[in-house]
C-alpha cells in the first residue's frame, strides 16, 4: 500500500511541475498554441489558461492528499535507526575489561 501511494505521489509531483511550467508566463509562452483567432477555441489563450489553472488546482489538491496519506501510513511504522556516530560513541565510552588469568590457590 505504501509503495502504491508513493508512486502515485511521485507521478502527481511530476505532472504538477509539468503543468506549472506549461502555464502562460509574463512573456506569453503559450501565445503560439492558440491555433486560430477564435475566442471559443479549445486551445485559445483563455481556454488554455482556464484548463491549466484547473489542472494545477486538482493536482495540488492530490499532492496534499497523498502527502497526508503517506504521513499517516508511515506514522507508526518508522523504527528509529541507530546512527553510526551514536554507535561509535557508545563503543568508546564502554571500558574494556582485560582478561585476568585465574590463579589456582593451594588448599591446606
């Protein structure tokens, strides 16, 4: 389940970035895609702007939903990992006990 959510989240991110980059900038990036001078054209400047604005809003909503879903899904599953630095610090603070040979005592 988590893998499916993660893949959906990544796809939404990629499509959201692409949708934002396709939107009309102040330089008029989509001016040539209008096709004709008709205002009712599907890819007119106004029609394309409305379509991309709606798509961006939908993708942004999906991004928030998948983000919250992933956070809730992985909330209880994360095990704290022990850092290598912490492990090295613990090993250095524990004194090593040298092996002391046991000398048998003579009983009287």
